[in-house]
């Protein structure tokens, strides 16, 4: 399937504005420039019942969370959301649009987690924070009219990695019962050896192969860390007894193949899995609400899957 015309136009507009060569500039500058680019796009935020900022004491200090509650009477199911950005970029404000849209469409409380970023906090800091957040949210969600028996983990890109890694750690180490996990074009494996989609979509489609090299370098202390099941879940020998999964991948994405491979591994291990491939989309498309039609479609798909 050909690349969606609106996605192609978006890539052209981004290229015209000037590529941000993240591995050639200072990290703080890269973060600032990327944030400004998203701000200029004016991605719409949906009104929700309430938004509450809170925090709790995590393994490395205070962890901020943002709690979006829908209109209506609860108790509401709870979606714990881990944002993307290669474990290096973004924060709670960046993901206001996605979280508010998901809150309204799913009629769920959405709790966005501001986990520690690399390289200031290398692996496994982010996954430690996400596990701590899942446990804390499950314990406290009744205070916000949430239902602790209906908890979902979700995330996009690196956040998708953190969502499924958290599900694996809960299975292995204990934590709340989970109703499901949603992974949106997730990182599931280290880049060595490269998957075919890394080569085919190495550049020109938003996320590049070199971007992923840079993200992994910032996240891990060394290559050996990539063998850890809490870094590369595709390498976990046993993926059984995990919550039902919705895996969304993009057709024009270096991460396409590892997302599909992970969905297949989950299914082979006996878990209920829905794999949804947006063949004409690029990595990160769900962030472009109001620009790409498929972003709204994906939000509706996630919401319908959660309700089911």
C-alpha cells in the first residue's frame, strides 16, 4: 500500500522546516527544538471531566503523574499511559492531546506517567519507575473514582516497550491484575541484528534508523544490557500468562517488523492478541491528531478494544 498522501505532505513539511539532527547537537537543544516543532503544530486537546497533577515517591525520587478523568459516573477503568520519545524525549505536556482524546473516547481514567529519562537516568531507571507507577496507581485509583480491577497498560514507541516490559515484570515480580496491554508501534528489540524494516525505512519516513541507534545508545549503559528481557521483550524466552494485547504498527516504520514479530510471539505463547497494521502510516502517526485521519481512527480502535 502506498504512503498516505497526508502523511507524505506532513513529512515534506517537516523536511522543509529543517531536519533536527539529534546526534549532532546538544541534547538539551534537541529536546527544545523537537518540543517547539510539536507546539507549532497545535495538536488539539479534548476537554475532559477533570485533570489532576499528582506525584508519588518512586525508586529514584518523585514521579509526576497526570490524571485525566472523563465526564460521567464511575468507577472508571484505568489506562496507565507511558509516553514515547526513545526513553530520552518528551514529558507530560507533550502527550496532553493523546491522553485527552483517549480519555474521552474510551471513557477511562488515563494516568500519564513522567518516568525518568535517559541519558541522565540510564536503563533500567525508566522501567523501574513504570513498575512502581503501576503498583501505586492500582493502590490509589479509587481516590479518583477508578476501578482497580480494570487496569490497562498502554504506550507508544518507547512507551509501548515500557508498557509490555511492565506487564512482564508484574507477571514475574508481582503487581496489580491487568486487563490488557496496548502497544502502539512499540520498540520490542535491540537493533542488532537489524530487521529488514530498519533497512527499507532507514530514512525519509520520520523516525530514522540512525535515530534508533542514538536512542538505544542514550538508554543503555552497554550492548550487554540489550539482552535483558526488561530492555528487549522480544528476547524473553517465555511470554506466556501475559494480559491480552493490542499491538498497532505502521507500514512505513523502521520498527514495523519487530512489532509484528512481538505480536506473533505473544500469540504463539497462548495470549489473546489483536495485531492491527496501518499499512499507509509512518511511525508516530497517532501524535498527529487533527492532521492525519488515521490518528483518530487508531484512538477509536484502542478505545473499542478496551471496552470489549
